[in-house]
């Protein structure tokens, strides 16, 4: 019924993931004081891990939401098909 659904979900996940990554990066950049190389390495590593975790969760949320919407649409279409028009 929705032949391009996997590609659409992937595109939405990528866009949301990039947005989440940018937000995390900006928050860290504006709120963490980096004094030396050690701090720079650890803060960047932590920022990367936090961004990756949030990207995974946002991708999961998008996938579940899209699946719910598709299920609702398919249910409604089946209901409409089973209703017999009165003549």
C-alpha cells in the first residue's frame, strides 16, 4: 500500500538525527568550558555518544509513530471497504 514507506522513514530519521546532533553539539559548545586537550577530547567524545544515543531514540520514535499512523490509515480503509453502501 505504501511502497516507499521504508525510504520515507529512513529520510525522516536521517533529518531528525542530524537535527538532534546539531542541537547537542551547540548545547555542549555553548555550555562547556574546554580548558585543555584532555577536556577537548573527552567533551567531544561525550558529545558524540550523547548525540548518538538521542539519534537512536529519535529514529525509534519516528519509526513507531509512522507505523502507528499507517496502521490507523489501513484500519480506516478496511472499515470503509467493509461498509456496504445502501441502495
